[in-house]
C-alpha cells in the first residue's frame, strides 16, 4: 500500500516548513502534498495565518533556503481555492497513493505513525481510521477532550486527529465537500454510512493556541455553538465567515494588549 499525505495550509511559513520536516521524519516513504490557497487574503499581519505572530513568517534568510529545504523533503506543492475542504479535495485528486492521510498543519504525528497506519490497514475491513488526540499544552479541560477522543462519535472525531481513508472508499463517498468549515464532520458522516472509523491507539498532538488566546471554556463554547448551528442546517460558508471574523478580532485584541 502507498500512503499519500495531504496537508492544507494557509501559508507555507517557517512554522509549517518545520512541521513538514517532522512529517517527513515520521513518514519517510510517503508522498507528501502541501496545498496552499490560490489567492491568499490580506491578514492582520503581513502575510500568512492571522493567528500567527509576524516573527513566525519566513525571514529573508529562510526564504532563501526554503527551495532547497522543500526539495530535500521531497514534497509536492499544489494550489487550490481557499478553504480546507476544497484544498483537501484538490490534494486527494492529485495524490497517487491508495491510502490518504489528511493532516492539519499544526498537528504532529507520533514517531511510529507509518507502522501504526500500515498495521491498521493490513486488516481489509479497515476502511477509515484516525488517531486519538492530545494537545501541546497541559490543562485539565484539554486533558478531558483528549481522553474523549478515543471514542468514535459525531462529537469526538474531527479532522485534527489525522484521518486516514482508503482511496476507493474516499472516492465512493464523494470525498470532502467544498466547504470552508465542518468539512471534516461531513466527511466522517459520509464514511460512517459505509464503515466504522477505527480509532488508532497512538495520539497526535495538536496546537492549543486558539484555546489559550480565547480562553479554554470560551473557545469550547464557541466551538459547540457553531457545531449546533451547523447540525441545525446553517451554511458552512456563513459559519466560516463568522468564525474568521471572530479569529481576526481576537488577534487584534491580543495585539492591542502588547505594550
């Protein structure tokens, strides 16, 4: 079996380049596809992700080295219309593997990820799987979220858990929708109509930055409110616009607090 890793990102900055280095170390034989937006929007900072500080953008020195670094990582760079669902779709369409791993650009794989994935998919009954979740910050509430991720439910299986799907199953369910938000929830719903999503024993580690910036409970209540509106039929595009405006306002508020 051949594994293709699809990583949608808002900007290939220094942090993402470092992330790609870790991905290549964990998955030395995999095909890696990085999907960037065709037309980056103007964020509060000069380039890149609105939640990232300017110091994290590629410096001139890093920019000069990045072509060589990218070549050494043996990855493919693609572009697609902005939106995680759309970018994931584009990556999957170009991928050569019969196993597709969709990985967020702030989620770290375990060192033995390749062996864990291959063992799971040696079982022909496994059509889809994802890892359990941990965060890069210690907090009792985040610990509960991580513990609950061992269960496979609508409310405990999301895209930041590094979803792995057999190519034929992914194609059969129609793949990711062209949505900017809740694309992972919809893909999981489509998969559940055909198979059980297997929870792998290892954990991925994802960023807790948004929880730290907004507050643990406030962020979770916000997530829950958006999820409820989505399940009641609200448009993912409208919800994404609200979510992005909220994040941009949060970033401006954080900047204003810096002396």
